[in-house]
C-alpha cells in the first residue's frame, strides 16, 4: 500500500470519528472549499449546506456511523474510495432507532501542501 493510499484511509477514519463525535469543526478541515455532497432525494449541496444539515441533525438525533472501505484508488492528485456504510439513528427521549445502510463513493483531491481533502461525496443510504 502506497503512502497516498494510507493517507486516504486515515482521512476516511478521521472523518468517521468526527461524524460520530459530532465534531463539525473537524469535518470542515477535511473537506475542500468547493466540496459537493449528493444523496437520495435531495439536491446537491456544498459546505454551507453540509454545516447546516449536520448541525440541525445533531440537535434532533444521535447517530453512529460505521464504514467498511471496499476500494481505494489513487490516480495522481485525485483519489476515490468506495465503502459500505451503516448509520444507526436514535431520537433522544423516544428511544426510537432507525438503521440506514448503503454504499458511498468519495472523491478526494491532494492539496499543494500534501493534504488529501474530500471534494465530492455521494451515498445510497436508505432504511434497511
């Protein structure tokens, strides 16, 4: 495994930890300024939309995300990962729990300073 692939795996792991910790500030340091997110049934959105959605969700629900990387490909200064994700969502007070599962593809770009940042992300998470 090359050093770029290892760095991508570390960014993926750091992202997952920040999601589960509710650490929006950390997540923002891992994404490009022009990041775009795609998900079922919603229009594409960028960093501002991500921030608003993440903050609103953390106020209403608690979630635990797991992600198994199935593929990591690095081509020059661009890389992508494909993963199988599971998201367990709990509404505090009600104990109501929902499980979402699906696949995700994430595109990363290597920055001039050597960091890999999330540039595009698309998922197929749905109840199941």
